[in-house]
């Protein structure tokens, strides 16, 4: 019989593997966008910072793969949809399933990304994530207000956002002409 500790450790390895794989892809994409955007005066500095995150995730992924070999784990399939991230893997000859809800996956992904970039991870709220229940402002009990629109936030911003021209206020434009 497999011990609960072994199962929990294997589950943790698969979870870390998935998070690191997604994080590495995000870092690589962000690095490319920063390099090609033409919007920054010193893109090399920011690209170098993001590439530090890529290097850290690469090191951790190689350690996870070493542990996979040690515990005879093989990830067969990874699926991502609006509800979450799902993986099928083999552990010691048994086919297993891993699932993690998307909000929890994104939250942990974002926290790890901050750590891999050397940023503080002790913030209770960031702009990319919704406020935790304890940090939300309280609404009156008789309030029936609904959000005007729902916006799904993503950790990755479209590269088109970096190519838009900024509009300058009229006063600034007039002072530039003078």
C-alpha cells in the first residue's frame, strides 16, 4: 500500500511541474515582448530581469524532472480551460489525475513568479488578482448592486497593448509646439 506521504509528495511534484512549466512560458513570452516592443529606453535591463526568472524556473524544472525519475512519475497530458488546469500522469504504474482550479492556480503562479524575480511575496493584494474576502470593502446588506461588466484578468497582456501610441493631453502637445 502506498503511504499518504508518498502520494502527497508525488501530487506536490506534479503541481510544481505544472506551475513551473506555465511560469517559464509566461516569462519567455514576456521577455520577447519586452525585447521587441520598442517602448522602453532600456529593454535589456528588463529582459535580463525576466530572464533571471526563466533561469530559476529552468533550474527548478530540472530538479522536478530528477524527482520524477526517482519516483517513476510521468506526465502524460496537460489540459487548461476556464475551470482550471488538469493533468494525467503515471505514478509507479498507476494512472492518476491532478486538477487545480484556475483562480488558485493563477494565484500561486503569480506568487511564485514574484519570488523567482526576487520580489516580495507578502503582499495581500496585487492588481492582477482579485481581493481576498477579508480585504474586500463591505457593502450594505440592502445593496443589490451588480458589476457593470466582468473583466477576466490575465497574467499575460496582449502584445498589441505595447504597440499602441499614447495620446498626449492638448496642453502638453501645445507646449511642445511652442
